């Protein structure tokens, strides 16, 4: 008989014939009948009272469990033929087994129930106790439980209504409730045992432990029912200590074993029988206790055939429970359940797969009920109040819960991975609360996803079934029913513990940063985050899911700007520049999905990613005419991270991939410059060792390249050899000579850097969601350190501080681009128009053709992308290459002027200009200032990298700055240069001062984004970060000394200067009238564009 779901109607399943027909149909085509599995699950739960106030048609209650048990087991074993390796199918079938109205009542349980019923009737003979005994003996069903509970309600509370409802009151009316007190204990015991059979409720730990032993006994019976039955007889004679009966039963058992040894096909089972026969030799001389131990040992070995190591694990687990060591039991339970689930997926003994799988599912259902009890106790008692000291324990408990959820088939891939990340974080030496919060936030999101999936799986089916049964308010009833699927489950406890850990981590972060002035005007707005998510969803629908690699080269690109959610800003803008025909080094971008796959696959590059990378490199080799790993014409690569929201300097970049002992000689021969080749090789080894191999003392991969006399080629070669040995000795592994291995390692490091402390802290500060992940761009290298006609630099299409419409930026001769951003060396200006410029040093003077080309590129990009651009470039041998462009970070003063002028030039419309300024807030237009009449002692002057004034005591590293800021001090972070690791220190400080770097350094860009005053390139100061002092001429300042900085003028002053709120200051331009004019224009446009205005927006 087929039962189908069609036309949104679900026929009620209200007889055992229909139940069995459904199971047969499911077994015949499991994948095609998943809806039927859901429908059967819901119908059975409704029939057995899972829906409050509705008991169904009663067919399940009236069933004789004893009469149906054999037929039911046959049907259940049929279900076990289904492939249960997938979580989805396992969860559906497991739920179906759980939904059956009797929970695997064994013959031992049936005998115990009958014995209790007989004892009750013997202790208090009466019509009602006779009924109880008679019904349990003739027809074991849920009605027995209803009868016992009705009698208990009368005995304990004097409530006769339940007995009246089942027409049993007349059999007890002649007895007052107190007359039954003599059997109250027995009635409660019978009620508990019946509930264990018919209701999958948690019960008590003791009940569940006995269930575990019973199920293990059932598993051992699978080896040989006849042998196991004879063992029970033998155990009975041992209990009676009847020596004659013991000898008789041993003799019968030995004969059975001889027959079983002859017929056994499985060698493990045969060896098991042989061991038992050998143990029973001379049994007549053994004490009964010795035979008991022998039988227990045999059953343990029998279980171990199907579940290696499980019995030992369960024994330890049960030992913890019996000792009331709930915590260790909770920590162990997840691993026990995973071991059981793995055996269900990959059974060791194929001949008994069906029987073992069914017993294993029943065992796991029992362990889940145990888990609800012990996880609840640990979560709500031991971890009721989470503290810093208890956090590692909470993480361990959460991981065990995740394993339990995974064993049940409810765990998403991401939830499994995030659990591993959290455990790895706990085992690290530094428990970073940003990281803890980040991972737990993602775990919470995945719990929601798992919950949504269950709701999605069951809600529609449940609503249709309830509607077909004419249950009132079917929608509400369906919601309540599905919601009930989460109650008394590990997923419920996991969700509760996750929320507590989230609140704890959030509170710790708030406490940690309570003294830190966060940059509200520079945070990523919720509107922007929502827009990114919408764009990601739209682009995911549009694109082919299998396409994970997008190529670009001058004039051709597979991606474009709209692909930024998957290619990241870096990859999308590179594709856009390539489409414009600009000279970008050829390469390809791996989408953020590849990064997501990396984390889901346990921080490994899966086969699909490795194949994708190999195919992409082959295509790049064809485009460039070079080959990765070739000595004659080596293809050298840059690997860079790039998210959909710019995070300057926070993630890894690894250059010169492909250099090794062979290819470096080829590069030296091709360029005729061994010093250059070995400098590049030295930089690769240093960066790779630090980022990939975990070498803590790796030198920074930037040499004083601007001074070619610092080393000869041979000297540089010796330095490389020394570094290779140092890295090998420190890490225990040689630097990889295989170029493909280098590339794989670099890509892993790039993806890992998304989870680096600095990247997480940056996202936390700027309100960037953690789930976006990063894309990775792999490009052919170009070399700004190749000879005197090479350089690297950063160019802004307009001044990011003042908004002036002239190309603005810096460059470093004979350097790779990372040096400038990291603040190494003394940068030189691009333009003659830049203040304080020595004309002979500017790019405009030294490379006039390059400067004009760069200026034209800046204008073209600005017009095409409708915003001021921040452009990274390299000049190799007098040829300009573009490495990146992105919207420039700018001060509010610059933002005002730029927005108005872009609108006036027709690059954007007025509505866009007003929208950008509204989002910015323009709060920097009215910055505090030093009191003009206050005395000042000028110490030095540097680059005015970010406007504003600040005063505070000196801190020479980020850790010190954060701790002291938390304690309430005003801090100025002072360093020779900052790195991505200093992002937290910059956020904690009132201002930043560096001796090196320029207007485009890491410190400058991030200070501008945070709205903090910053001065860079302050060469008049000597900063000793180790000794923690600052020298200006003969004056030495230490930790307890204060300085004051003016980011608008670049001036550094000794001591504390009074800061005042001006009535109005629009500092930054020479003429205040010009600022007023721009602001007035903005105000006028805003008024014209406001709702209800009669004015026209455009002239």
C-alpha cells in the first residue's frame, strides 16, 4: 500500500497497516520518499501525544506492543538497509525510530514489567490492580501507562478525574486513596519503567545507565542469539548458586559453541566462540563468580567486534556518571557519540550491519537522553556564571556539545569547523576575546542555520498533516509542534551556552575597550553591510557556482567591479582596471568561496582547490610565457589577500613566490643583477618563514634597497644561505624548494590571515562582519627594486588631507611596494606641488614621463569609478604597472571639498555628493584645537598625516597602550613605524606618532580612517622602543612624560597643552572663506534635495 504526499494534502496515517506500508515504500526508494519519512514522523508523534491537547485516533495506544514487536523489528531492520552515511538521511531515519510508540522494549524489560505488575496485585489484591496486571500481561501498550498514572493521581492527590476518563473509577471507588499507600512505591516504579519504554524522556541518570547496559547486551546477542540465550540460563543458575544446574548449563553451552565454531563465517566471531569455549574448560572447578566474570568479558568482546574501543569508552563514561562526576561525563560524551556514529557510517562486520545499526541508533537515542541531563546540569550549574577562569572549561563543554549535535546529524559543516577553531584557540597561549567573540558569534549563527533547517524540513509537512486532521489553528499548532523538536535536546543546551558565552565575551570586550575612543564616523554603516549582503546574494545567483577563478590582464578581464563581494575590492578593481586597458600585471583572483572552503575543510586546501590552482597557474604560464619553477624563464608570483571591504595592511601579502636555489640563479642571469635576485630571495624566505612556517624570529623582508652599496651579490648570497639554515634549525623543516609547494603554503597563509588577531580586531573596530572571508589574488611579479629606473609608490588622485585637485602621494626608489606601506625608509613625494618638497627628489622631476602617465591614469580611474582613488603602483625599468586602486580614505575636510568639486565637474551628481557627506558626518570640520595662548615647546615636525590634536603620556608598544588606556590614561602611541599588529594600540590611543613612514603609511591611513591625529616621518626624534624613551636633541622623554601632537600641522610639543573646543574652526585650508563656500554649497544642495523642497536639485 503506497501512501503519497500530493497536492499539498497529507493523508492521515492512522493504522499500523499504513505505518508498515509507508516504511516499505521508504525502503524501496529512500531519496524519493524523504517527504514521506517526514510525514510518518509527524503522524506517529501526533498519535503518541507529542502535540499537547491532541491524542490522535488512538491506534498507537491500543496496539499490543508484544504482538507487534516482531513485525515492528522486521520493518525497522528494513530501514537499516538504507544508506545512512549522509547526515540528512541519518537524521530523518533516526527521528523515525525515535517516533515509534515503543522504544525498543526488550524481552528482559517485558519480564520486569510483568513481574512488577504481579507484585502490585499480590501486595494489594483489588479489581484495579488485577486490571493492571492483566493488561500488562495480555497487551503491553501506552494505555498501561495511562492507567498507572490515573491511579497514582488518585492515590497521591485524591484526583478521580483521570480514572473516570478511562472508565476505571468504579473499580476503586470503594477504596480511599490512603488504602493504596502500601503499594505507592511499587506503582511509582512501574510508572517509571513503563515511561522508559513508551516515552523518550530524559528520565534519571540511573535509568539511562541501565538502558545502556541493556542495549549492550542486545548487541552481544547479535553474535549468536542461541549462545546469548544459553548464557542467560547460565547466569540464572549462577544467581541461584545451584552447582548441578551450573554444570548442566555449561555443558549445553559448550556444545552450542562447538557447533557455532564450525558454522561461523566471520573469523572474528569464530575467535570469540573459541575464547569462550577455552574459558569454560574445567568450569566445574571454577567458582560461580569466576564464571560470571568470564561471561561479562565475553559480552564485552562481542560488542567490540562491532564497536572497537566503544565498550571501554562507555565503561569510563558510566564510571563518571556513577561517581556523580557529571563534568567529566559531559566532556567525554561527544567523543563517545561520534565514535558510535562513525561505526554506523562504516560498519566493520557487514553480515550483521542491519541488526547492529538498529541497536546502535537505540543506543545513541539513550545517550542523547543522558546528554540532555548532564549537559543541562553542567551548563546551568557549573557554568551558570562564566568567568575568565572558567572560559577554557566552557569551550571544552561547548565542543563536546557540538560533537553530540554532529553525531545526531544536525551539525553544519561550518559549525563543525568553528568548533575546531574555538578548541584550537583555547589551546593557544593567548586567549583573545575578539577571537572568542568572533568564533562564538559564528557558532551562534550556525546553530540558527541548523535550527532553521529543521524548521524548514518539518514545518510545511506538519501544517498540512494537522490541517488534514482538522486540528484548530493548524499554523500555530505546527509552529508549537516543530518548536517542540528542540526541547530536551543537546542543541537546546548548546544554544543556551552559546548565548551566555556571547554575552560574556561581549562584556569582556566592552570592559577591555571602555576607555578607548572608537571612531564612530569611520565605522562601516549597517546600510553598507546590508548592501554588500544583497550584492553577494545577487551575484551568487547570476554566476556559475563552479567558477572560482577569474583572470585578468591588460584589456581583458573575466570579472568586473560588480563582482566585489566575491573577488574582494582588490580583485574587482584589478579586473576593472584591466578592462580599461591599463597596465596591470596578469593574474587571477580566487573567490572568497575558496577561503570559505579552506575553513570548512579543516584549514587545508582541498583537492578541488588544488586542482583549480594548478589549472589556473597553467593558464597564467601560457599568458606570460614564463613557467613556475623554471630556471630559464621563471614565473614569479605575488599572492595577496583582499576582502569585499578594504582592510589596509591587515592581511598577508607574500611576494616573490617561485624563487628557490635554482630559479634565483636564473633571475640573476636574466636581469644581470645578482644582488637584486638574492635580495628578492631573502625577502621571500623571511616572509614565508614568518607567515607560513611559524618562524618567530624571521627578519623583515625589506632591505635597505635604496642603497645598492649595502651589499654585493656574493654577500647577499651568503646572507640567504645563513637565513635558510636559521629557518631550518628553528622550525625543524627546510624552506621549500618546490615552487608549487611554496604557492600552496602562501595561499594557506593568506586565508589564515583572515583570522589573524589584527584582522579580527580591525573588523571589530570598524563593524565589518566576520563571515565575509577574503579573496586571494595571484599575479605575476613586477619589481620596483630592479635598478635605478624602478620604484614603488602610492598615489592619490587628490590630496586625501586637503582635497586639493592634484595627484598626491609618495614613492620609494628601488623598493617593492610593501616597504612604503609598512613605513620603511624615507618616502619621497610624487609631485612638485606637494609642500616641503625638494623638487629634485620628486617623481615628477626624476621620472617626468612616468609621472604624466600616472596622473592620466589617476584622472581616468577617478572619472570611471566616480570617486577619489588610492592607487598602488610599481615602476620596473621605466614601465608603469598598476597593482591596486580603491576609494581613498580621506579627512572630512577633504571629503567636503572633493564631493563638491566632483559634482561640479560632472563626475557624480549632487544627490550622490550630499549622500556621501551625510554618511561621513563632517565632524572633523569642528575639531578641538590647542589653546592659542598656551605656552608651547616645539620638539620636532613631521608629516601632518591625519588632522586633530591630542595630548597624552608616551606608550612605545600597542600592548602597553591598550592596558594603560583601559586604566584611564590618555596615551600617545609612539613607534619607529607601526604594523598591522598595532591596530588595537592605534584604536586605544589618543594619537599616533612615528619616526618613519609618510602620508601613505599604515599609521597614516588607519589614523585617518579612525579620525585620530597622526604625525609620520618625524625624523627629528630618536625613538628607542626597547628602552622605552624618546629623544629630541638633548631632551629625553620616558613613559611618565607627556607630549602633545597637532596632526594638522605635523608639530610635536613637549608636555600637556590645553585643548579647547573652538566656536568654529575649519582648519586645513589656508582661507576660511573657501571652507565656508564649500560647506554652504553642500548645505544648499542638501536643502534642495530634502523631501518636500520645491527647489530643483540640479541647476
